[in-house]
């Protein structure tokens, strides 16, 4: 069916569809619908909705010339077809049409409307000047499947203490591994919500997911860990992300959320009072928050240490910043094993640089000691063994 000339349609991308589905399925409860003008203004002013903290209103203002023209012509009671990727994905019954202030909307979400910031610039391109509210229904099976998986796992494990961590694992570092272990030691079940953004920044999602699986399946009691894709739309931004993460975790069935002190949302809060205020809001969401201190590698202690318990100065500390680690990876360099586990580095480099060696097997056989049996090896095997050679210390 052709939708190009219809005036009862709205065209949305997968990011908008995912966000609508997130609310529809109750993962940001008590938000269950699109807000009208009066309700939206009240939420933006009070930062609360039905007694629960909410950093900004949930409205629908899809950009695009045809979308904006259609919205302005909608009347109360109209049935609007929602189209994504040339397919009908749902409908909306119009209740109200109203104009929005884009600059104010950006400030509510990000705390700024500075378009020189890439994330804000990207969000601005998504916003129209007119919004439409009303009851809606969308089809997006991925989120339903995730909800069913989490519910089933909690029931099967009879888990009473369910913790959540939201992470990018870009890549997963030794410091993140330590936090995951500590969280698991205090939980019947640990749910790792792996961020799946709608941008192409960082490592591809499937590489990050496989890396996380390598760690959990080989080095943890994996039956007590569940990895769940978390499609991270632009509304999960800035320090507001902490509140939305908590709502999401609570509505998935978790009673605790683990947050690191180097969380990007916390990094935007300079004032200690602001940090305290953010964590006070978790009481109303009815979820416990565990704020984890930063871990570093100390070249005196020769191990991972908590920055609050290590007696040595910062000049002895190696921090687990993702940016320099990713710089090594982008250049095809295996990160040191004190930063990233060798099995994970091997998987990432082999995935990003396939068929790198013209004579892989020959190179492997000539460099790597073996048991006397010749076996075909892949690039991941080669990188793991190469890293072990790097770790040989008798001649250094």
C-alpha cells in the first residue's frame, strides 16, 4: 500500500517506534500514554508525574514536512496510521494538537539547547514544532520478548533479590568486570541491560554482546546473569538518564540498580547537592541504588583497587577510560590485559579486522608453542596466544 499522499499518516523511524513501545509496555510506568499540552507543561515544571519523579514530559512531535503538515490538520477523534520503514506499525487516536517550544524541550531533556553538542544537535533534528497526543497502539515485538524473558527468568530462579546494571561495555573492561562480580555477589539474579543505541558510535552491538557473553559464560555463574538488549533512544540523556534507567529497571522487576561513580549522567552533576537530590528521587521510585566507587589499576598494589582505599597517589593509577582503549582498538592494537581480558580483545580485533593475515596458520605454527598436534586456528585463537607471548616476562 502506498502511504505517500495520505494525510492521516505519520512517519516514524525505529527509534521513535522503540520509544513508543517502551512506554506502551509499561517500562516507564506510570507513564502510559502521550501527554497533552497542559499535562506536559505540569510535568516539565514539577519534574513529577503521578507522584513519581519524571525529568520531562512524554510527548510526540515527529519532524518532517509532511508529518508537521498532517499534525496541524488532525482533529480530535481522528485515527492516524503510524508508518515505519514503509510498513504500518500502529495507530493513534487524536486527542489534542499543540505547538511546542523546541529550545525548551531540549533544555528539559539535556539541561541545555547548545547545538554545538552532537547529542543535542541530533535530538533537535528529530523534533517538530507541533505535537499530537492521544491513545496509541504499536507493534514492536522486541521489547515484549525482552519483558517475557526477564519475567520468565525471575520466576524460574525464584529470584527475590534482582539487581540491574545498565552498561555499554564499549568494550567491557576489567573494572566493569569487578563491579559486575560485586553486584552478583549480592544478588539472586543480575540483569545486564546492554545499551543498543540508534547511532553508529563505538563498537557494533553484536560485538559488545558477544564480548559480554564471553565474560559471563566463562568467568561467572552464568545461570544467575541475564543479558538484555536495551534500545537507548535520545530521551535517555544527561543526568536524566539515571532516573529513567531506574524506572526501567524497576518496571522490569528489579529491586536494585548498580551505578558507578563515573556514570556519564553523574559526570554532568558538579554540585554535590545535585548528586544527593538525584539519589533522593530513587526513594520515590521504590528501588535501591548502589553507588559503586571507581576502580583503577595501581602499579604499586599491582591489582585493581578502589580509589577510596588505595593509599597511593593518582600518578600510580591507570584509569579505565573507554576513549583511549577504543583508540587502541580502532588502530588494531590489542589493549593490555590489565585493561581488557585477552579473550575479549581477541574477539573484538578479529571481528573488526577479519582476514588480516595472508598466512595465518603458517604464522601461528611458527610463533606459538603447541602440544605437537597441528590444529587449524582462527584469528581469535592467534590473538589470545599472541597476548600470552606479550605477557612472558623472563627476558624483560
